[in-house]
């Protein structure tokens, strides 16, 4: 059976490479699992019955399509035309459920009854636990102890959904460390366990698979923009980027149209050169992390540099191979956004439009303060998640982010 699924939009080859980035660098014990996953993905991704079940759940359970909202007050404030793709209105409050549903449907067809996942901000953990509850599957979520403390609302949601949260105490106790532990679990339980990776990272076919399941975002953008403005193509599409799932989904159907400019906002933390940053594309060098060759924040001898961001979903020391390729090839423009810039952008959106974004999404919104867009430009910003989970952080920093 063929294990290669040519993708209509992604620049990926049969070995999972996006230019020099990608591949599958995995221990021998996982080789069979990954090969079987490639076969299942290839078999089902265009299977009418699979697609119907997937799209029915997106419509009836997730609440898709999510609105493409013309933010009139925000547009007036910045002197351009801003449309917000409202992934924060998905069931569970973020785009992550688009991918979780797709991968759980694959897991069921592969006969896997134990699901594991990693999570940083907790949104992927909540989405995975939600779908496992829906499907009656065992679910274990690995989460760095630092993130368990700062994302308490999502931890409690995961537990209420019947999943087990495993705090990870190694490293700086964030997303990288949670991923390490999830991979160790997978190595120890290869027969019955399906690992749902939440971003466009990991060994092939995960980056391609996650991008494909998230591509519903850009598919809807094109249709909705046509309905509202008479044109399918915006001038700019903006998304935040850590591993890269929401950005992959927002960019997917625009990748082959060079007239649509893609902007990825990564987390600068306290500043790109501060030593407290997660700006992987700007600071990283080529290396291997979690089964993929990509850009990695590392020392000259290959030791991982611990990332930092106020956002638990963006402090990852690598980036998906697709995004490494898009950045290095010049197809995507990458900008770094500091904690303070993200907080200011979140406050602006909240006060002008009554929408409280996730801290991750706030990094994308901060591009509006960094760039000057034309009065006739159409700028689509992917609001990847809602800000409920970040209220403690917002409240603790409120005094320093009030607008003048």
C-alpha cells in the first residue's frame, strides 16, 4: 500500500521533507508505529467515509465554520481592513480540536484504544481529552509542571473530562519537556498507544497530517472573504507560531499564491537578544528535535537552549519543518513579538472589540503595531484561541499594559 500522500498545497516530498527540513528521526522501536500511521493517513485522508465523519463532527460538534469577523473599530484604529478568523469560538476555545478529531478518528481505525498527548498552554490537552471523552478512549496528557501552575483552568478542564494529567518536572518544565515524556511513553507502549501531536512538529507524517487537518481554517477564510468582499485572496494572513499548527492551517490554502503575504509572529519573550526568548526562527540553527530536522534553539555543541515566553503555547525551542522552510525560502515573513507587545495588543483588542484573545493569539495581533498596512489592504489575523486560560496572567500584568 502506498504510504505517500501527495499534498495539493504543501511543499513536502514522499520522505516528509520541506526542502532540507523534516523527515523522521525516530528510535527503532517506533519505526513500525510511524510506518503504520503513514499508511493509515494515506488510506483515509481522501476516503469519503472518513472525510464525512470528520466534517460532520467539525460542523455539529466543533461549531464550524467559525466566523470571519470584520473588526471595524480595530480597522479604524489601525487605518486598514482587519478581519479576524474566530478560532476562539471553536468548542473547547481554540483551533486545536480540528486536529484532535482527525487524529482520534485515525486512531480508532487503527485499533488504538490508549491516547497520549503533550500540551503547553493546555488547549491541545483539553481538545484531546474532549474528543477522547466523546469516543470513550483512555487519555493521558503530559504537561510541564510550570505550565500546570500557570494554566490551571485548562488542567481542571482536562481532569473533569476524565483524562489523566501527568506533570513533568524535568528541564524548565514546559512544552519541550512534556513532549519528551510523551515520546518516552510512546516508546514504552507502542502496541496499543496512539500519540496525538498537537502541532506541525515531530516525525513525518505528523507535520503534514496536522497541517491538513487544520487546513479547514484557510479553506473557510477563502470562502468567507469572497462572500463578504467579493475576493477570495487577502493581502496578508497573520498567525502566531510556536510549533506552527494554527499558522499552518491559516496559511495552507494560500501557500501557492505569492500575492498573499504570510506573516508569522513568534515569541520574543523579553527580547530576541535577551537570553529569555522563544524566537526559534530568528535564533535557531539546523538540528533535530522530537523526530524532525528543523530550526532549533541550541548551543554550538547541540544542547537545547531553554526557551521563554509569557505564552505557554509558544515557548518551544523548535518550529515545524514547514515553517522553517517557508521562512528560509522567503515565502513567509517572520517577526518576533515581546511579552509586553503581546499584552498591549491583547488589551487593544479587548477594549476595542470586546474579544479577549489567548496570549498566543495576542502575538499575532501585535503585528498591527509593528507594521503599517495600507488603507485598502485586507489583513486576516487568525485568533487561534480565547483568553480564559490566561486571565491570571492578564490580571497580574494589567497595570503595565494599560493604554496611554
